[in-house]
C-alpha cells in the first residue's frame, strides 16, 4: 500500500487523493495499521488498510459532516484520481 502526504493538504492512497492528513498518533483499533488518515470533509479518521471509519457517526441532527459521510471511506465517490 502506497500512502503519501502531500504539501497541499492532501493524502495520496494507492493513487487516489483525499483532503486530509496522516494521523501518526492514531492506530487502527480494528487491524492495527499505523497510518490512519484524517478526512477533512467528514471530520473523521479512517483506516486505509481495512477501509473502515475509526469512529461512528454522531447523532447531532445539525451536524454538517456525519449525514454526508459514506458507509465506507475510500469509496470511488470519496477519492479523486
């Protein structure tokens, strides 16, 4: 798996790009992968190895992030090539 943090505030994951950063202080609690990604668009952390969000969506009906969050990160509509 190729993961690269770019100077423009994006992260490249296997050729796809997301706005965010590599979170060195977070390890995936599901698979143990140590390069989790923070997604600016969803204000949430995700694991590129197991393609899961690392926390659940909130229940705040006024939240501008969680209602738009897809079921799984790194989906086709979530990244740009």
